């Protein structure tokens, strides 16, 4: 298996921009709205003093946990709870949530585009499993490229938002199954049914709970998850994408753990970090670790 180490930079946006960052904060534009959110990796000095930043809303965390709850402070009369955004022909809704997220993870555009390229180049029907799929941007990207998609997330609310985004993007005629379930239990059932997938995407949280209060812990459960993914791959898979946030883990550990399961297929393993460019500055904000495999064919 060939290995490549790369930094993936999400620089293909018109409706999103990182305007400034520093002193553990970031100033961002999501479509028509500008927000300030904490960021534990922005140790550096901002381009402009944080107190001078102008935004529609600011998120205040209740504790040190990067994915912990908090509340939004409204700073402008033009602040909205939800609003439309676009990426590469897809239309979706951004929104301020109680966990600082905005209804999308914009740095993942590097994987959305990669998946679309792989699907379109395959020249055959492609079935994709999107695990921990959140509000469905990866599912929409794959469906827009012509794939049949099974989207799984433990949150019925997130799946509902994903269905709304599917309609907004004019993809009502594309096959996306929206399933609310625990990932490990779903994978086990799919294996018993003999289901197979040409591509699998997994974006697991550091910690989470399933639909029946099942517990997920990244460092403990990742190997078993990847074992299950391996068992669901077809004889000629196209790609597997895995990302990791807020964990004490190297991208080397993530890639090598995935490679244990995928090496019989040969192909190419990419590994490294994901980042967002800051507008008007020679600066990148790191966001996540990733490992993604693609077929050599």
C-alpha cells in the first residue's frame, strides 16, 4: 500500500470564511452571518484585537470541553437562528446550536469533493455508507455525484435537518436512506444481512451516545468500529474516509489502524491534518486529523 502525508486545506468556499483567529477565539462568516466561537488551538495573536471583532453572535462555553454545551450571546439585531448557505451546487441550512456547531463542519469540504471525484470516476453504481453523518453534507455530496447513500446518525433531529437539506438541494430524486441508530449495532446488523458498500465515511465524536443510550468512546471503540467497516466492504471498494477530533491521537495512529483493515486491497492511504485558511493572512487553523484510503484502480 502506498502512503501519502498531506495537509488538506478547505479553500473551496464562497459562503464561508475564517476572518480572524487568535487568543483561543475565531471570527467566522457563515453565509450572511458572522459569529465568534472558542477554538482551543488558536494560541497565536489575532490580526486585530478580539475586543474589536464585530459579529452577529458569540458562543460562550460553560466548561473546557470542546464539544460541551453553552449559550449564544446575540450581538446584532440582524442575527438569525437559521439561514441558507451553498457549496458546489448544494443548498443547506446553517444554524447556531447549543454545542457551538453551525449545522455543518466546513473543513470537511475537502472530503466531500474527494468523494464526488471518486464516485464520478468509478463509472459504475456506487453504494456509500456515511456513519456519524450529522446533518448530511457528505451524504448530499455523494448523492449529487450519483451514489446510493445510507446515512446514519444517532440523532433523529440531525437526520431531519439532513432530509430538509436534501430537499433544499433539489436531490429528492436521489436515493438517501436516513437512519437513526447506534453505529456499532447498525454495522453488526448489516453484516448479518450480508450488506456490502463500495465506500464508507466515518466521522465519530470523541464521546457520544446511541439511540438507546449506548456509549461511544473514540479511543476504546475505534478498532472494533473499523473491524466492522472492513466486513462491510465490497471486493472492489472505492474509498474509506476517517476523521478524528479532540482526541489524544496522532494521524499516524489513525491511518495505521485503518491500514490494518484495508491493506489487502492495496491502493493509496492518505494521512495528515485538515485545516482552514484565514482570509488575508498566511495562517491556517488546524481542525482535525484524517486518514483516507482510495483504490489504485
